[in-house]
C-alpha cells in the first residue's frame, strides 16, 4: 500500500511540474529601438511667442513680453543636466534683435510627441504657451518643420 502512495506522489509531482513547465513562455520580442532623432542643423527662427508672465531663463529673469525665438546651433551640454545628445539645444529669446534670454529646448520628432506630452500639440507652424499644473512652470511649445520644440521655464512663483 505504501508503494502505491509513493507512486501516486511521484505521478502528482510530475503532473504539477509538467503544468509549471507548460506555463512558461518565451519572452516577448521587443520592438527595435527607434533611430536617434535628428535636429535641424544650425540656427533656425522658430517664430514669435508672448509670455504673459515673467519666467526664469537660464537662471536669469526674463520679463513678460513678446519675443522672437531662435534655435541656436549650440548643443546644451555639458551645462544642461540630463540633456540628450543632439536633441537638447539652446534657444534665444530676442526683442528688437537683442537677445534678452536663453533656455534649453528639447527637440521632439512629430512621431514621438505623443510619448512626451499629453496635451494636443499646436498646429504645424504654430506655437502655444501654457502655465503647467501648480503654476510652477511655463511651457513654450512650438511645432515647426516636423519637430516639436519644448521649452520649460520655472516661474519663480
């Protein structure tokens, strides 16, 4: 009788182990990584924006007002912490041809913008300025030439 229980135990163990092994699946195939985004070369006029409130740009005050925004060829490294190569650059804010401030811009390709921002992007060739949740930041979002240019300013409020 004891021999039968041993055989039943072995049979049950092998069935349980077989189930456990059958449940194991191979890892899912991961999608290929995306090509590195490409940023426009050189300086590029991005358009005009109106800041309704004063912000801090590159650690300095930038008063409320209307500014021409120009992308520079200067990559934001090593000054910008966490900047990604080639897609983090400096933009300048100009009034009457004079640079009044500068800040880091993140350049996001059209195909990837949905992964970065939840809001609806501005239409091609347009921009929008938003005060973000908590009133701690202002975001300037410019859509130009198949790329989105995102600039975040602390408000100091």
